[in-house]
């Protein structure tokens, strides 16, 4: 797998980095990752598993090879780049060609080796602007060679890139209500049958509690809201998704809302709505067991059947708040939504 890394703050261990100058990019086994560097940027190439060779190719202005910009000497063929074929990497070759590189003639500096210790790292300093290509070569097990393993590229920017604004998803139609839920507050609003509700995470990494109640039953003194157990039972899923298994039900087995679009994809229907003692316990547990996640910037949607709906938003310091029905953005950026 070959990828081009986008410059700018990225996830570190599943969280937005405290140090916005720090970026972290994976290099897939047998693949390559391209990172744009500026003068005085520092780079660390980590070998988490040990024993993995890293092939580094550096391009300067006009696509000419410039390994000296990183204090390297290109003394070996770039085997991963040379092995790429048209169509590999989703346009990876074409992107390299636009930078003036012929992958089949590229040279590389090889760092590390079979005797490398797990967690070993090589640190480099960019003397000037350069395009760095880091590849993770490997052999075939049937030939008695070691397979490739993942590498990690950490970049510490001399001049951190400002966080680019993210365009929020367009509304499905002209909104009748457009509410902004401030941190650690809640709002309620009435939704008519057939209307759409679009819940958008405008800043990224924010949980929200979404509650909905049957308006006519509520007016009659009967509280019938979204019921996670009924919903899971009838839908046969941990949480509904667009399609045949997209409805949320109340305790009377009546559908209240239906998911029609979801670009978040990860939600929680098992724990209670936000409570400080619950989130403290859950965060402590997940901090030791949850792996980093990656996804793309999304947008999603709910169609109301019968409901008075309220969205409850937690503060930015409690990213993993518990909820009865919770759309929990775990992506790298803002703009995600459920409709």
C-alpha cells in the first residue's frame, strides 16, 4: 500500500496531538509513504517490530534526487518503488511522476537491518525543502526471506502548519432549525414526522448524547424514548446503520427515527448517558485498551418518525462520554455527521 501523507496535525495514539508540530504517518508493509518536509524539520523513522529495513528516497526541486538534504547517501536501488506497476497505490506512480521521479531508476538510502532491535529509530534533520519517500521492503516467506513489517514516520515541524478549516456537510434541505450546542450544554427541539435531523461534529473528536421521545405519548404523560435494548433486538445490530437495519425504537416497539446517512460509523448504545463518574471509569479503561483509529471526514442523517428530540453535547475535555444513543466521532477531523 502506497500513500501520500497530508501535512498538518494528525492523530497521535488515537488523540489530537498536544504538540501540533508533531505528525505521525504509518508505512504499510511492502508499501511507501510520501511526506513533504521543509528546512529544519526533524524526522524519526521508527521500526516498531525490529528487523525491518527502511528505504529512504529524497527529492529536491525539479524532482532531482537530493539525499544530502537529510544527511544521507543513496547507495542502493529503491526496490519498493521499482516494483510498483501502473495502477498500484491508487495513482501513486502518477503522483511521483508529477514530482519528476522515475520510480524504476530511483535510488535509496537503506537504514536498519535484520538485526535491528524493536523500537529502534533513525533521526534526520532536513537542511532544506525536500520530498521524503519512506518504503518498507520485504521478501517472500516461501523463498526463506523475512516478510515486510510496518514502519512509522514521525515528523516534528519547525513551523507547524495551521489547522485548515473544514467545510461542513451541506444540509439535506433548507433547515427549519439550525441550533449550535455549546460545550457541556443541552438543547431540546421538536421535530415533525418526516423531517430530517442532521447532527454534525463541527470541531472534531466530540461525543454527543442523542435522545428522542414520542411527542404524543409524552403529552399524555407516558415517557417513551429511544430504547437501546429494543433497538438492538429488532435490528440485530449493536447500533442501526442506513438501510434495512436503520431504525431506532422505543419501549413499545414503535420506530422513532431512522438513520439515512452516516459518515461517522462508530456509535455506542450500551452505556448510560453522560455522567462524570461513568466517563472517568470508561476513559481509564479505554486508555489502556483502545487502539488508534483512522477514517475520513464525513456527513450523516436521521429521518424523524414521531419524536421530540434533544441533543446533549459534552465538554471538549470528555471526548469519550457515555450515552444512551451516542454518535461518537473518532475521526481525525471535524465535519462528521449523522442524519
